[in-house]
C-alpha cells in the first residue's frame, strides 16, 4: 500500500461529478482538474494521467492495465457509485493503487426506481401515455392490475432489496423474499416472509431482482425458472443485466406466462437493440436506477471525502482492494489479509445453504495483529461468491445487516506446529465447514487443514476440491479423467483422517474445468463431492 503524498495532492475528475464534490477537494487543500470529457477519450486521458495522485470517476472512464501503466503517480481511484467493473482492480492492486467505491450512496434512489417501474408496469403508464398523446383515447385498452394484496417476490434482500420490501409493505403488498444470507430473525425485523427460490417463483405476482451479477446469480431467472412462475407474473429488474435470460423472457412474454416486464438494465449496454425491445408489455429505461439529483450528489460527496482523507492522511474507507489499516502495519499484515480472504473464499464457494455465522480463530503471533482487518478480509472472502460488490470495509456491515453472526477468537499462546494459524468455520443451515491456514516465511498463504484433516497446499487461480473415500484406484481414475479432458495438473495435495476413511484432495489445475469434466469426476465411485474453486 502506498503512503499518502507529501506534496500537494492533485486529483483528476474524468467523468461528470457534481460541483459540490469539486469544491470538497478544493476546501480540503487538494488541487483538482474537472475534465469530464476525458472519460470517453482514452488516448487523451492516458496522455495526462501521470500528473495526478487521484482519479475520480463514474462509469464512463475505463481504467485498464494500459492506462495504469501510464499512471506512475496515481495513488487512489474513487468510483462514485457501487460497481467497479470499469476498473481493472487486480491491475490497480498490483501497482499499489487503492480503489474505492461508495456502496451505499444510491440505495434509496435505486429502490424507488424499482417501485416506480412496478407501478408503471401494473398500470401500463408509458403505453397509455404514448397512446393518449397520439390522440387515441383508448380507455378500454389499458386495463391494469391493482397491487394491493398481491404478492411481491424480492430476490436479494440486502441493502436495496430491503428498502424495496419496506416500500412494498407500505403499498399493502405481501412480501416474500429469497436470499441465502437472510436470517429468519432479520426477515421478521423487516417484515418479509423468507422462502426458497422455487416457492417465490410459484407464489409471486410481481418479482423484483436486487442481487449482484455473479456466477451463481447469472440467469437466475432462466427459461426453467420462468416456467415455474405463476402464470401472468410481472418481472422488474433494476439490478444488473444478465440476471434474467432475455431471450427466454421474450418467449415467456409471447406465451403469456409472463404478463409484463420492466427493465432498467440489460446484458449489453448501451442497449441499442435487445430481445425485449418492441414487445407491447415491456417497459425499458436506460440504466436510470441511480439517476436522481440526490443520489448523484450523495455518491459524489462521499467519493470526494474518501479520496481526500486518503491523500491527506492515509485513511482508507470503502476500499475494494484493501482493508482499513494504516500504512505502517500493512507490510506485516498483508500476507495474512490474503490468507484470511482466500480461506474465506474457499469456504464460501463450498457453501450453498444460507449462512448463519462465521467464526474466525487466530492462534499464535497473528492473534496480536490487527485482527479487525483480518476478520473483514475473511468475511469478504466468504460473502464474495454471493455478493460480488462486497469489499473489506462493507463486508462486516453487510453481514450484520443480514443477521450473519461473526465471532472472533484469539489464542496468543501458541499454534501447534506453526507460528501463526487462522482458522475459519462457516456455519450454514445444512452444516459447518472449516479450514485453517498459515503464512510461511516466503510470505505465501497456505491451507494446512480442511475438515479437520491435515494437508499442505498453496492457493492457485484454478483448483479442485475433492472429498473421497480413501480407497485404492481413486488417484488413477481421477488423473485419467483430467488427462482425457486435456487438463494439466500443477500441484496435487492429499490428506486423510485415517486409513480407509474420509480423504480430501486439493488440486491446482491450469484451466477452469467445464461442467462435463466435473460430472465425470463426480461419477468416480470413491468420490463423495467435487467442487471447482477459483482464487
């Protein structure tokens, strides 16, 4: 992590940001250049980026490895908004550039847009407006539906989803919610009924989506899922393009399975053409979820304050690639941050049932470090497979909001064979999963225990976790499947609880495995479970 600059910091704003944000930088003693036209001119931006310590952006500016290579002086990138998919975060991290976002600044605005789309859909307001202004008084054509007493299904009941649920309750809708992280206690607190996805699909009159786009949520409303919905359902998506199979939705609209859809987000944006366009029962807006004066002001002010704090004092808030710790302790803590996040990510990728609690135990020297940052990293790792936008600052807040209990235990008096060990246990509704790791003298994190079974494995970008019976023939058949699939093994690490009992394999491979190869591994008689994990 870079220390704050000693000279007068200089910030470039390359996207449209409010004047109030510009003034915050100036009031804090930071030089600022407001050049919103540069966000769409990558060549001009690259030509001057090396003059600045900070870059404040929205969505138009694309921060690529090529741009970062020209930004020798850059220390911080501030994204006014939630999504940082226009920033190459790993490339920024490799160059020591902090990437910040403002994860909570536009929640109300986005929730209100979803409610507005829902009402417009129920009463066909855009279509009726166009017809009336064209001089056709088609009163009988636009027969709407009343929302009162209908069932609203909320997929994703986090920060925005909870606001939508609250507004829906105010409209006298019955609200059911599907969210793996929503605890029964939190559901009662916000007044919703927690259900599984299939039940939500079967019961909801209106479905609204409020989840990030991850491998688990991509096409969560697939053709198969849409077939399970109540006939005549209405669907609202103001979250992310790709959550709904657009072609399948068009077919469901044509068949009448879905009565109408209101979309603010699309798989491809800007959306100049789309399978949903032109259908009479579809309402579309151009990604306006966060587009209100209040939301734009909120995120702009927040990002200006956060960037100023970092450039002037080194304080870090809402960083997506580094926890809130000081520059002095960073070198010693950094490898343990990586260990905690990777262990958490491993367990999160194995967990599909709703999570109730996360327990992190620190043994040995690591127990005397800044474990708050380590715990934030661990929780981030667990949650990220479900919530892509989560970061080391927002993760504890999100866990608390969703009723996930996070326990931290410190044991400074030794840690078995290692100077320091971090143990993480994820308690889900189906079972508890646990793993432990350490950092060797080379600074690289390693797994030393999974499910109580000793193992010694380094993390790699693509890995396979296999739980199997300790019986002859497994390794040969496993290797044959990988060989036939053309998959090269980088490392192969084994552990077992006892001879002939349960065993595990943690295997690094050169490429991500396709579903067919995973199915062939799962079919090996000795295999109890196989899961591809990525780091």
